[in-house]
DNA sequence: TTACTATTGAAAAAAAATTGCAATAAGGTC
DNA sequence: GACCTTATTGCAATTTTTTTTCAATAGTAA
C-alpha cells in the first residue's frame, strides 16, 4: 500500500548498518494496516492468522526500531502492557481514555504542539514526540464508577 | 507532616467501606515524603530501610487506591515498569524526558489544562487526570544518540 | 560465491504484577 | 472490653510481559 513508510524504514535500517529483513517489513506492513491501537499480542496473532510465523521476540525487537525512526509510538500502558499505534502520516493527536469502559478517543488541538515546540525551543531540545492523555469517565460512564 | 492527604485517604477508604490500616497509611506517608518520581521497587526499599516490613503485594494493592482518590498518579512507563508521583498539593504539570540520559524535567503551561477542560466540557467527561509528555534529546545529549 | 555477522525462532530467563491462602487485625456490635 | 465478621496482610506461587541466550539461517558487501 503506502510506500513511504517502507522507504523510511529501509533507509533508517540501512543508515544504522542493520539488515532489512522480510520479517521487519512484514511487521511494518501489518502495523500500518491496523487502523487502531494495538498491543504485541494482537499484532502477533494477526500475523499468525495471515500465515506468517513471526515470533514475538522479533516483534519485540522490531518495535523499538520503528519507534526510533518515528513510524510508531507507544500510546499508553494499560492492563499491564504497552499499546502502540503507527503515527507516520497522521497529525499529532491526543487521547482520551475512559477509566470505566476503556474507550479511547482521539482528538487534536494545535495548542498542544505549540506548548511542546516552545518548550523544546526554549531548552534546546531535539523534540521526538509528545503524548497527551486525558483520563476520566465518559458521558455514558460517569456516575457509575466515577465518584 | 501534611495532614490533608491522610484525611483524604482515610475518608476515601471509609467511604468505600474498606479498612484504614497502618500499612496503607505508612505507604501513603512514605510516598508523600518522596519529592520525585518513584517506582514500586524504590518505594519498597525505602520502607524496608526504615524498618517497615511491608510487602510489595501491599504496595501493589495500595497504589490503585491512592490513584483512584487522586493523590497519586502514574507518570510514565519506562524500563519495563511504571513510575509514579504524588500529585496532591501540586499544580498539574507536564514532563520532558530525555531519551538519552533519561533525565526528567517538569514544567507547567496553562494551555494544557485549558485543552483538557474544554475537551471534557464538550463531551460531558468527568475529568480525572491528564498526562502530557515530551520526549526527545536534551541540549546536552542531542547529537549523540539523537539522529 | 564466499565470508562475515546480524537476525531469526524457540526456549529459557528475567522482571513485573497478580493471586491464593492461612493468619491477623480493623472496626462494628453487644 | 470481648466478640464477631470479614477485609487485609505477608508469603509464596502464579501469571503475564519482556528480554536474553543460542544454534541455525540469511543479508550484504567484497
């Protein structure tokens, strides 16, 4: 599908002196076919269901590379493990998570990036990513578990 | 020291029909004596060094309560485990984390709370907490590992 | 094609968090 | 204060997540 992220990843891998393997590309492609957040287990099962026998170890080894080159981001830690999303080609966005139903909504606000940019500029920071989360009880759930 | 968080915690525990135990209070007090981020292991060792034989299980069981009543917050997940901080009595603040030296800096910006408040209002959300993180390479580290 | 060595899958290990259980103790009632 | 009910505790075992080890495989440059 989208060629760009593949090129970015390949260039990144080459530039680091690493090897561009089929496993790495398959993982990348699968991640970019998921239009939602995912965790390692989900990704592993999706690959498996498509006939790819890629180990979880390879997924765990590939994710940091994808994160380092800015294609993927850790979104939030929930239920004892990390959840990810692909971010290349998407505007930076914030997440609301309902503490009751666990629903996750995305939204954007230019002020968030502004704050980050200004802070980075002020302190000479090489900004890599931002994460903004709002936690609370959604309209449907408030009043139930929500105090 | 500060009596308020103790009262808040006790009231919260009572309101839930739970029991206010010495262990819970000791954990609370210790957390509020740490003026930095901490993880479960650090907290456990601090308690142990002071002669308290409180198990990690109790810490793991107490933290969600402290979070639920708004005294403590999960700050970030790093090195495979969660890091916490006490938030009662502090202004909401954002965190910058250097991906190289791991340094963590705090800063405030009213726009962040504004965005959260507006979003909550717009969707009828009962806002519980926000988390804003900036990840990148600090002035000292940029250029080294920082692409 | 050859040589070098990074990467892989599988299994083991490590680390983090949760759970089961018997003993203890909080806190309400008499 | 004694008694009763049951939540909480510490410990150990377990579960879950992530990392590491290692022999076999396979990229990639020469």
